């Protein structure tokens, strides 16, 4: 289903053609969720906005990635790059353990930042005790979710929806159909953002127009294909929080659960990479026409900034860490990673992929 949607979307027809020389290079950003590790993405975004060589046409996100995406969009709508940098900084300062959130919002944010309850963490011990007897529907019968107030405190959703210069997409999982739901900029509300970050063992499903939704990371972490029919650029930069490779075999319960979560929440990307690589190969062989008109296909260049280099130093429990010093460490690492990417690959943008899509998408055959 995902592959079919990608193939269909590679025949855009709505994307406007760009003319003339560019003083900056356009790009789309796709942001993974990853709990507190989303502060790494904060640093990446800050560096891109400060550097100024990339013009962001579209941005997608899931869970904590969706929060970063919406904060950036809110800032751009209010006052451009400088305001986007400020909005991101204000949010991450507020959700840190020395921020100024009310106690109820603080408790909810600490659960949001956990991304997934993990073996061996205090969060898991709490969940094990509660879940033996209660579900979120039992211990929260009034469906109180302070995340709505939190998001509305930081985001002018009306301004975001009305801002035409940035395509924005956040994903959630339809509980009933098991399909991904993409909320485009015009449909993004506090409820949609809550849905994208809804951990099913901690929060009741978020209902929108009578449909229940859970965290988008199960099916799209992050989503790429909506860009193909809505933006002119053929370049996508993925900010990947969940480590791709672990050299050591996990042996403890917490290590095993953490690796399962990493693999699960990376699983949507190979499907998208496979479809993108397939279409690019057919275009290169002259089997498909390249362009933005009816019956034409996009040749997508994929780039990536990965948390792997830094993530190896953090275990699963750090995903629930809300200490501001820890956030600052991740932010600085994110800025460095983005600077390194731009120094090494800026000239490749608009020319070629810097991710080996065939290698990423191929299965390992015995």
C-alpha cells in the first residue's frame, strides 16, 4: 500500500516548476520521532536555518519529529528563520525539567519524551504495574490530555494552516484500518499533533472526526512521498534519530527491547527508499519520462543526517531524559552533524543522492 502510494505520488502534476538561478538550494526535510532525542533534530534545524544555504520547501515529521516540524512552521509563519529558531529554543527549554510548565503538563511531557516505554527504565516499571490492572481508558476516564493546552500555548495553528510558503505533513496511525494518515498543512491542529505523538499504552487514542489515531511512528517515521506532488524540489533530507546499525548483539532485556523498537520505528523507510530507487532507475534507463506534468515522474535525491554517530553513546533510558543540559548536548551535536553534512554534500543537492538507496532497500539473501 505504501509503495503504491509512493509510485502514484511520483507522478505529481501539482508541483510548480522553478525558473531561473537559485541563490539557495531548495530542500524538503523529513524528521523522525525519537522522544527526548528529538533535541538532536532541534540542533539540525537550527543549523540549517542559521546557515541559510538551504530553502525549506516542505517538512514532514512524526511524533517528536512532528513537534519539531510544527514549531519550525509556526516560527516561519510568524517571522521567518529567526523566529523559527526562537520558537524551537523556547519549546525545548520549556519541556526540560527546569522549564516553566505546570505540573500536569510536566508529567505528560515526560511520558511524551519517552517515545516508547522501555524495559529497564523507571517508565517501564511504572507501566508494568499499571497495565496489569488498567489501560489508559481506565485510569483516564475523562480523557484529559494536557498536550493540547501545551501545543496551543506554543503554536498558532491558524497561522500555520494559512502559511503558503511551506508544505507541512505530519503522520498518525489509523487505529481501525491500520493505515497511515497524513495531515497536510491545511488540516493540522493541536489534535492532529497529539495524534502523531499518541503512545497507545499511555494515552487514549486521539479521535478526529470520529476516527481514533495512535503514534505515526508505527507506519511512517518519517513520511516522504507527500512531497513528490506538492513541492518543486527533488531533494529530501531525512533526519534519522533511531540508530540504523548496532555492532553488538543485544543480550539484556532492556537492550533487546530497545533494538526491537529501533528496527520497528525505522521499518517504513526502506519501503519508501525501494520505490524511489526503482523509479530513479527506470528514469535513468529512459523507461519513464521525467518531469512534473501528467504522466511524468520525479527523480528524487535522498540525503540523510543520522543520530548514529552520537546515539551510540546513549542508551534507551536517555530517551526519557528531560534535563536541559542533556537537551543542549544533543542540540550541539545536531548542529555539528548538520554543518558536517552541508560542508560535505551541499554541492550534491540537486545533483544526486548521497544515500545508497539500493543498498538501503535490498534484502539480505542467504
